[in-house]
C-alpha cells in the first residue's frame, strides 16, 4: 500500500477497521488511464470481501478471491468473517495487478503483488558496477556489509541487519525481506545498534552527505524536501515502484524498505526509504531522512521515536 506523507512529512500509517486512515494525501496531477488486471485478495476461506461499500464475493476454498477490471483510484478493501473484520486502503496508481494478503487473526496485511516480488528478486542481486565498494564484517554476527566513501565519510552501503531483541523488526511472512532491506529499528535501538567503530549518523553527518548531493547550505536545517542538484541520487536505480529514473552514482543504494509503526504494522515497501539520525527533536521525536519513488530530493523530518526505520551506520572519525 502507498501511504503518502508529502504535506505533513510524517510517515502516516493505514489502520484497520476503526482507526483513522492517512490524514493528508497527495495524488499525481496527471490523470491515470491505466487499467489493472485484477485485485486478488488472499484471506480466510469463507470470509466476505467488500471493495468500498460493495460486497464483491467470498474468499474461496483455496483462500483467494479475484476482483477483475479495477480502474486506478483509492479503495477500501474490507474482509469480514464472523466477528472479525479488517479494512485496508489500496492505492491503485499503475497497471500492475495487486495481490493483497489480509490476516484477520493477527490484524495484519501485506502487499504480495508480483511487482513487489520482481523488484525484490532484482534487489537481491543488486550491484552497482560503477562503484568500487569496500567491505566490513560485523564481528557480532559475521554479516558482511558493503561500504562506500562519500564526501570524506565512510558509510555502510547497505542497511544494518543486526538483531536488537524486541526493538528491531522485519516484515512478516517473507524471508527475503531482511536480506534485502535489513531490519527496522526503533530510535532507542538504533542509537546502540551500530557495531564498534561505527555510529548512527547525526544530523551533521547527513548534512555532509547532502552537501555532496548539492543541497543548498541554507536549506540543510529546514524541515521538508530539500532540492538536490547533483544527479547522484541516494536511491538505487531499481526496486522502486512507479518511479522515474534515478542514478545511484554516489553508491549509497537506498532500498525502499518502508517502516513499522508503533502498533506493529508495516507500510510503504517499494515506495519509501526512511533512515534514523542520532539527533533527537524533543523528548518524543527524532530527526530522520526519507527518499521516495517520485520525488528526486531528500526529506528531513522528525517523528515518534517509537516508529521503526532503517539505519545506515557511518564510521567514527
């Protein structure tokens, strides 16, 4: 699912049934004429499926129901069985079919669309041949990470994947998520997750990287999307859904791993990459960076420390 947050800068979540959906939404200015083949809902056999207020049918014995000929737009898919009910918003913005898994028992949902799987398969093999990477082995678990020098700093060129019990998370039900996106950390866990000799980058560490990208120094400390004049985007050049082209010339290779909210739900895989900084923004919030599929800039925002984002470690000087 896409969760837009351009107007507020906050990673807005989609909540099930009786919880409010995103408060602010941003839609493309151009009309969308594409047609999707179908939406496939995977859930408990016998559950009733509604698209907006229309009852579409019942989940079949094989655990699936196909909804054919759905035009682009924003819909609410509701699955009901007995006293259990869950509603999830679906944004259809392109012609790819959508496969949505709705787990009534655990009140969780996951987008299993083929474009997600294809993107993940590509990202598993991702390698920027134009970049000469270094390497680092985390002695705590033996995991190897690519490293890259940017603007006089040494960064990990992959998201950290060290387990912090109870404070780091991976998307449920798909074992390749962690291998691709690493883990998602609460701010408290992120502060201590980097291996010895490395640290969670501060706002100032990010400023150095952003100056390399061409962000005007007068905009560095502002909240919002800051214009980058260097074509060396932070984003990988594949793996982003509904995205324009990007150039991973700096070798940072951000993957769109999304986030986990404080209620334990996961969102925005394929569309956004969020990274904690070590700089807090008050007792409850901390600063983070975000890049997304259809904006070429780097966002600087602050939000609840209870949310779980990706982290990149930078080597201590």
